[in-house]
């Protein structure tokens, strides 16, 4: 409707495009002020005329054509034009759009590929809450872009190379054994890693030995590579367990180690372009003219570093996938690193450097202190997820006490089956963790709190999931497929129902805005507003007990609401139980 109106306005107001009108248009803060407001102050500057006069003229022209462009009326209030849609026409158009396969969301990305680099945990370290953030945010962005029709390649760029593995090998040889690692797995690897860093503060020789072992890895020393591969296998078992809990998969697990063999060719290419300079024995790209520190390519001992491996990865992905955009979801503290990498690609002469995007997120702290694996100040992702699932299951048992004894209540509609309990507990518990992260803007710092993460009341994932289950329950009690062909849309023009329709009509905008801003919270807040609007509709408007014509219309609205709630939650990575 907004686009249609703005297209019409561009035809009657000389020198102002439809896009300019779209930028001016606002959603009024109060329902009685209309469905769309057009402030004319910007037009006044452009046209050198009184904004009130401009508003009066536009209102008059729109009112003259209101039936043709779907308006009920237009009111001039000062320098504003307040537009009121024809409610029946709006409801009918909105319902028609939402009945399409993709719920009215245009697949604007068809035929285009996006690479998404996210999660990327470090081998031989537990999957902690910081890794959880990149994984949850990245997965939501993948689903959002996929919804828009893009082919999205999900890349888990494992941190499986670097000096830290030299540290681990030294620590393993000094303070552990094959038996201990086999028995305790990643827990033992973490223990010796923390011990190494503590001991290295007083013994510089340990750092020297760690560097020597990493150089051996770079030179494919059989013993070093064998230990590294063993540690990697142990880690992957840990990671897959977390991904399975989250319901997340990847298309590629190609990590840093894959690109170490491509660094020599990168070095030669940089030399040919006269971009490499020596600095204290290391090879760097000088970025001083761009107000950045030098981009390190090889260390003084000749070994590669994460800058060079990331540059090699970008070049490989462009050749392999021909992406229109390559998105990296990492912590804010890595912003400088990616600025250097992207600038290196640019100075190498690749004009597609502008398609590289870093999507940063805020830090996660624990009691105000930064999380640190090397210091042992950490919260593990698996602990969070299992605790959330446990609390969700406890809540289910409180609502269905007989399930604790593995018995079913007499009426299956009054409780969840025993088999459903664990599945629903997983959906609700994991959903609570995901929604808590995505509801606020990703750049916001988080001071981790068990109380907040596992709160199932208020603006939470369980609230949205429960709303979906409520809508499904209404449809289940009706017991028949909803017939959209026999619906009188006038029955949905009252304020409560119409407000719900308007929110449903905003789904495409929410998805598009989330993609444009790389901000899943746009979708999270959208589904929350939709859930709140449906609950008001559910309480204020009788559905199954309404007169037949009204009942059919309200059932149609309930059907569309549950479809959009399920789809929107799916974009965030939440599953919706059919009953709760």
C-alpha cells in the first residue's frame, strides 16, 4: 500500500521520486492518526513553499482518487497528511499476499550466492557462550537471506591452526598423557591449555618451545601433525553435540589449516604486486595511508598467521562460489582485523572488496569480566542449553504432574504425552536461549545472567512459542481446514483484528530490514509484536463462539498468524511445539 501511494504521489508532485516519498513516510504513533503519515517539511524546503499548503494540496488530490488507490480518507493536520487505508481492501490484499508460498516475502536474491562465515570455534577448546553468540546470530542471518531467495553457503571456519596448538603440544607432553586425554577428552585439553598459560607467565622458555612446535606443524612434521589431528577429532565430537542441540548444520567445515598451503602462493602474488615489505623480519602489507597498522602476512620464522590465512580464504571463496557478498559474524574486538583483511583485498586490485562484510556483535562478560579460555573464566554452551532444557521440562511437569510418574492423564488435550515432553522441553529450553540473544541488537554487550537467559516470562521465546501453540489449539478445536474462499473480510475491520492484520502485513518488511541491517533482532521483535497482537485478539474477540461469518474470518486470521509465527521463529532458529 505504501509503495502504491508513493508511486502515485511521484506522478502528481513534480520533481519528487517515489523513493523520496518512501523515505518521508512514517507510521503514526497512534491508531486514530491513520495508517501512514506524510510530513511535508522536506517538500517545503525542496519546493520553497509553505508545508501546510503542500499538505493541503496533496490531501485534496489523494481524496479525489481514494477509491482507486485503496484509501478510506486523507486528513490534513498542519504540515502532515494522515492517510487511512480502506480497511476491507487492505485486509483482503494482505490475506491474499500471505497465502502465497513464501508468505508474501519476495525472493529478491534468486540466482545469487552469499557466503556466511560464522561459529568458527577453536579446536581443543570448549564451545563457550561467546561461540554461542556467533553461531546463533549467523544461523539466523543465513535463514533470513535464504528466505529472500539467496543461495547461502554456511561456512564453519574452524580455528584449527596457529601457535596455540604449539602450546597444547608442549602442555600435553609436560602435564598429560594419552590415557588422560582419551578418558577426559576436551576437558583435559582445556586443563593443560590453562596451565600452560599460567606457567608461561613465569617461564618464557615455554613460549619458545610452543613456537618451535608450531613451526614443525607448518613443516608437516609427522608427530606434530598426528597430535594436532587427534586433538581436532576430539573437538569435533564436542562441537557436533552442541550443533545438534541447536539444530544447526553447515555446508563447509574448511578451517584455517586448509589455507596454510595457499599462503605461499599469496605471498608470491603480493610480491608481484610490490605490496610486501619487511618489518622486523616479518612480511607485511603497509596500510599506514589508510590509518591502520600493517597487515601481517608471514611471521619472522616464515610461518603463516591468521591475516594471511583469512586473505587466502577470501580469494578461494570468491573463485569457488562467486559470491555477491561474503559475511563474517564475529566479535566486535575483531573489527580491526577484518578492516585490514578487506583493505588488503582492495589494494591487491580486487574491486569486489566492497562485497566483504564484517557483522560484529557485543562482548559477553561474566560478572563484568571478559570471558577468557586461557584464564578459565568461562561459561560453556552445553551447560546453558542443558540447564534451559531441564528448567523447561520442570515447568512442563508442573503443568502435567502425572507425567512425572510416566502416566497419561485421561484427556490427551489436557496434557502433553510423555514422548512429547522431552521434545517440547528441548524446543522451549533451546528457544529461550536463542531468543534471549537475538531479541536485543547484536552489538549490545551482554553480562551473562542465568536468571535472564532462563526466564520464560515476558518478552521471551517461550512466550512466542506458547502463542503459536494457542493458535494451533484454536484451529485444532475447530477441526476443519480454514476456507479462505468463503470469508467476508469486513469481519476483520474492527480495531483489534485490523491491528493484527497490519502487523501480519509487515512481515516482508521485517525480513528485508533484518537482511539489510544484518540484524536478526528486527525479526525477533516483529514476532514478539505479532504474538502480543494475537493474544489481545484472542482475549478480546470470540473466535469459535462467534457468529458463522465472523468465525470464518477470525479463523482465517488465526491460521495466518500461526503460519507467520512459525515461519518467523524458524528464521531465528526456534522450533514451535504444536502444544505447550
